[in-house]
């Protein structure tokens, strides 16, 4: 009985492993350096927190991406040009950011 239980667990683990790896997939999994990934995630998280604190995210849908060199890309929509400009300003003032590229468009609710 112990042998079949252990075998069953081994089979289940073998089958679930690849499924868990795919389900837990992350668009940043291709990063070659874990240290870089953590740094990039930290910058992105800081910017998103600042945007939320300023209620910028409630004024549109702004997405933040950071590359391995500390370059931030902002994309999505804002309800006003002022909100779009504020998002860029917040990103530029965040520690670790080297440059900011924005493709935020203004889209007013109708």
C-alpha cells in the first residue's frame, strides 16, 4: 500500500508540475537575471502605488512596464491630458527610473 501511494503521488506530481508552470506563467519569465526581474518589478510596483495614491488610475486605464535598464513604458488611456501628464511625472520621479516613454491617449467618457 505504501508503495502504491508513493507511486500515485509521484504520478500526480509529474502531471501537475507542467500544468502549474503554465498556469503560473508570467510575461517576465524570459528575464535572464532574477535580480533584474526583482528590480524591474519593484520599480513598476512603486509607480503603480503612486498612481493609485494620486487616484490617476481611477481617471483611466494606465499600464506600466519597466525593462531591465530602468526604462518605463506607460500605455493605455487617461480621461484628461492633465492625468496623462501627471502619470508621466510620477514615473519620472520614481527612484530607479532612467527614462519614461508614454503612449497614453486621452479618452473622455461620453
